[in-house]
C-alpha cells in the first residue's frame, strides 16, 4: 500500500476485526465518484466503518446534499463490499451531511489531481 493510500485509510474511523480493515477499506477505495473521477476514499466521503453483528455499517457523505449520483455511489459501495465480506453479511449505508464535507477532507493526491 502506498503512503497516500495509507494516509487516506488512517483518517477513516474503523471498528471491527483488525484483519478485515484493509480488505474493507480497499473495497471502498475501488468506488469512484463519477462526477470527479476520484475514489470516495481519496475525496474523503467515507466518515466511518463499523463491522458488527454481521452488518457492515458505512457512514458516507457526498460533496453536496443535492448530489445527483448518491444512489449510484451507494450501489457501488454495496457491490464492492459484498465481494469482500463473508457470506451472510449485510451492508448498511447511512448518508450524512454532518459534518459538512470540505475539500480539506481530500487526500493530498486528490487535491493535487484537482489542482488545489
């Protein structure tokens, strides 16, 4: 794992078995925000992950409450997680806008890509 990815993962609160942390976060890092062509991890849209009682609870945000692709991103998150979670697990996605997303949540490589 490269330094930029490790730094992005370190900012995501995680509760669950330690051995599942990296596979779950890698799955989330495969989900791309189609409006800006960056992963939701690099953009800083993942606010938290909790694996408990056979449920993967993911707290997400979008860059704006009016994001037209929120459902698409949610579908992609569920699809990627179902590929790494054991059979019988469920995915529970919660969208939040508190705290509000800001560009400071982006990884250094995402900010560089955006020219910031």
